[in-house]
């Protein structure tokens, strides 16, 4: 049995959540293992309470930081990376381990959760099926309201092509605001977007809570756990909601829903069109119209919310 493993976590929040079933598979094979995580601070914060966690090592984009971080690490029986980049190859080269494995996305098929899980199975010669995603957190942050609580996530870290229209969110909240308390999610770079939505709607303070740029990763998990329903594009928070079994309307456009939709959330509905140009997998619309998202109207989303609830 392996006793000590170093894992490089995925960079993107959604990918990090989707790696948790694979890490659980590793723990099935090696129940007494001590896991050390290395990666960006956001990924480390997301999984800070994961079982069997030992040391964590924060990486930034600097190669000097990578050299300094790995210089004094003790040897590992196994070192794995869930990333496919050249930087990950360099990282594994610097790690003192005779057993190193790097994820190559083109070697596996299916949903991203299945790809990560197949990667771990290939290392140990096992055939475990991926279980649910799982996040470990303390339920501290609460949202109090006499109404049902809807969360909206209008941004998308990967690129503008994945964002549903600002007008779509505004029209949807207008339809729902008499019966729902609105919580707006987003990163620090999406404060202006959330502010524009609030101002155009003329929401009163008792009708909403704007959390854009105001939460830590753990607080983000806690607040999403409060929701009655969540409306989001293909994003990291979408995968957090899946791990928490939050009823979710996921709006897809340029990305592949068969690979990155919510995993094992029975309360998930996907809204998407079927245009010839999708999925293009581009950060920005190469045709400059972003029709795959802009042509989805609020009534389509509202219909699915009603069906979910």
C-alpha cells in the first residue's frame, strides 16, 4: 500500500470539483494514504477539508516559485498531476519520486469526471466507477428570507462566449422577483456586471444579496448550499452546486455538455440550442454574435425552473 502521494490539482475550479471522485477512487485503493496537494490557491482552498489531507503547496505562475516550492520537498512514493500542461511535466520532473503520472486528456473518453477517474484506475490497474463529487465544508454562511432563494451566476471565468446575456438574467429576475430572493454570485472582476444587473432591475436591498467578489472559496460553497435553485452557465460554481445537489438550470453554448455538465445531480436541467456552429469550444465567439447563448430567452429558463421546483 502507498502511504504518501503528491497530487497536482486542476487549475480551474470546475475541473477541481470534477477530480474529487477520482481522488476518492485513489483512497479506496489506498485507505491509509496521506495526500499532499499542490496547485493554485483557489484549488487548495476548494479542497482544504478533504479527508486524508496532509501538506498543501501553493503555486503561482512563476517558475521561480515552482523551483523554490519543490526544492525542499521530501520524496514521494507516488506523484500525479491532473493537468496536461508542459508546466506540469516540469513540476513532475522536479518532484523526488520514482512513480510519476500525468493526466493526458486525449487518452480518455466520456465526461470529465470519468476521464479523471479512468486516469487513476490506469495507475492502479483497477476498474472503480466514479462516485459523486464531494466537497467538505462547515455550514456557517446563511441567507435568511421568507421567499425561496434563487442564485444567479452571470459571469464565466473561461471567457465571454460562455456567458448568458445580461438581458436574459435581468428579464428572468424580473419574472421571479415577487416570489424569489435573489443572490448574485461572481468573482472580483464581475462586480460591475452584477451592479449593472441590480441597477437595471431597481432591486431593493430586501430583495437581493450581491456576493460578487465578496466571498472566499469556502464561503462560496456555503452560500450555494443555501439555494433553492441556481441559474448559471458552464462554470466552477455550477460544479459546486452539483456536488451539493442544488436544483440547477445550466445554460450551455460553446462548450460540450456531455463532457462538462453537472455530474450525478438528479435536479439538473440543461438549456441549450442546437446551432450548426456549436460547440466551438472558444473563449470568445469566433463569429462575433454569440447566438448560442444570446438566443436563449428568459422564458426558456423560467420554464425549466418551474419544472425543477
